[in-house]
């Protein structure tokens, strides 16, 4: 009788555990695998690939100094593989799937590897929540930005309120006295003490150069220009007018706005994925905490693609984006191709004029004020002698796994990659307009400076644009599907997780 009791209890325990797992998974993997719900299932499957991309990019956030000294010169292969692997995963997320593949995947849905990735992504929300809490706390503290770009933009807003030209009066010495700046938060130049070298200066060398600069009253070794278009600091003027130099809330709210936008446009069955990926997006949280302007311009770019059926709204958002930061310029030709292919060449010309006029109008006062200073500022990222840096192919030379190539060759590789990306987008933009989120930044992987922040704003925004393409008819049909058909297909979905 005791043995019989054990045999009776064991299936009950297994059934209870299966029920718990089922209730947890059904928030992310629909148990309705009927034909009317296939679009939702397909997007849930694609969300898994976005989760892998975020995991790989989050691993790249681990301080390279922890393992580079032990793997030199092969340490650069790790970030190269992580970022390259994330590109592949993002591509897998938006690539068209054959009908027979979709049918097969739905019948064995979800697979074990998909459930594993979901679990790992859920674990990634723990540091995501910590970063969110940290950003909230830091928003009420004294300003402390981990990149000189945000400090320079905030200082530019201060100068503008004082009636001074930010593009001519920006000074690294005054900046360091106003904001706490660590040596590794600066952008060193290959001039002065660093002339004639390619290897990035050490912390000791940077600190020594800063100390010397304070004594001499000039710092030629450090980038001091306002290196972005005017909207980068015009958005921070309200903070300065209120006497608050901590502009971190602006960037945190920009990312929260991106998540809120995704929530609003998303089918209810996919909203758990929006919250999950939004919280687990460690790279973008790190950018928000660091006050990175990429968060703001990518919000505008997402709006550009979401509102592409509206000429004026979409074009004005693009104008604001190109008036804020140079990486947004890379999206402009992809947008023109998309408009051309969907709405015609004349419409693309109209929108180019609208976006270009707005971007020019925002910057025009500063161009008139001092055209040479404005041009030197916006071209500084490509014209000033900056050190090679990044996670792309340049990383192989930084660790001396490969010798340094001439800088013009990296530019040629970047340009060739951009031409190939544009040609590919011309072919697929009708079926995958959201592919621009990836294709516009991939060429930077071959650049002289391929900072990881360039690539962190691709995965989650691309997923948002994919969600927006869910046809309303399919959504309503899936919710209105009769109970008998849903019940018959539920057993198929249960097989995978029992």
C-alpha cells in the first residue's frame, strides 16, 4: 500500500510542477497555436533571438580589464565575437521565415532552447532593475557623467544661457573644474604629449597629462569641442534654466518613453516580452545611466519608422534626430530608400527637404554665429586625431593581434560596408523595413573607432518596429477564435513543456 501511495503521489507532484511551469511560460509563449495566432507566435519566437542578442551585448559590458591581461593579444576576440554574434541574432530575428518553417515551429512550440533563453533573459532583469534603481538615485544627486560628451553638452547649455557660443568657448579646463571628471572619461587626442603614438594612453598617462594641463592652462591632448549638432545641448537648456546641472533624468526618461511606446503599440500577448526585454537591456540601461545621447536620438529614429505613413510627422522626427547626433545621419539614406520603395521618389524628395530643413534650421543660428567653429565641432569625431578604439575589427590591432592598418583603409572598409548595407536594404525594405536599425550601424564595426554604444541601440528598437507590423486583423481574429479550435491546439503547445 505504501508503494502504491508513492506511485500515486509522484504523478501528482509532476503534474503540479508542470502546471506551475505552464502558468509561468504562457505569459511569454502563447498556448494558442492555431493558424489565426501564428503572427503572435512568430513574434514571440523572434523575441527569443533578441534576448540572445541582449545577453551577448550584456556580456560585453563586463570590464575588459578583467580578462584582457590574461588573454593578450587574443582578448580582443571576445568582444569581437560578442558583438558580431549579437548582429547574427538580430538578423535571425527579422529574417523572413518560410511558411513550412513557421508551421513546424508552431507545432513544437516552445522548444527547450527557447525556454532556456527566456530563463537567462529573466535573470538579466536583475541587473537591469539595479541599474534602473541606480539611475533614479543618481537623478537626485550631483551630476557625475561617465563620458565627456554629456559633460560637454551640459557645459554647452550653460554657456548658451550665459550668452556665449558653445562651439567657441568650450574648454576642458573649465569643464573639469565644473564637473567631476575621471581621466578615463575624457577623449584623448594624438597631439602634444600623445603625438606620434597609436596605443591608447594608460590611466596614469591620462592623469599626468591632465595635471600638466591644469598647470599650463591649456589641454591640447583632450577633446574640448562641442562635438555634436546643436540639439544635443539645446534639449538640456531647461535644466540649466532651473539651476539643475544633473541632466541624467532626460536620458532615463527617454529610455522609459521608448519602453512605454513599445507597450502602447504592442499586442497584449506580446507585452510581457516588451517589459522583459526592456528591463533586461543592460547595454541601453548602461547608456542611460551614463547620460549617453544615443538614447534620445534612437527614440526619435524609432518614431521616424513607426510614423512612416505620415509625411510631416515622420520627416520632422528625422529632422530632430539628425540635429541631435551624427550617428542619426547614417539612418537618413535608409529612410529615403524606404520611402522611395514604399511611396515613390517624389515623396522621398519631399521628406528629405522637410527633414533637412528642420535639421538646418536648428543649427543655423550657430552656423551664422561662427561657421568655422560649428563645422569643426560636428566634424570632430572624424576630423580630429583620436585614438583607435572599439570592439570592431580595430580591436584586433589595439591588442596587437594584427598590425595597425592605415586609417584611410578603415574608412574605405566602412564606406564599402555602408554601400553593401544600402544595396541589401533596397532589396528587403518592403518586407523588412525595420532592418535599418541594424544595417545602419553595422558599417561602424569596420571603423577606426567602433565604440560598443554604437551597436547597443539596435536590438530592442528593431523588435519594437517588428511589433508594430502585427496586423490588427490577425490580432482580432486570434482573440475571436472559437474555443474548440483553441482547445484542440492547446494540447500541441503543452507537449513541449510537459
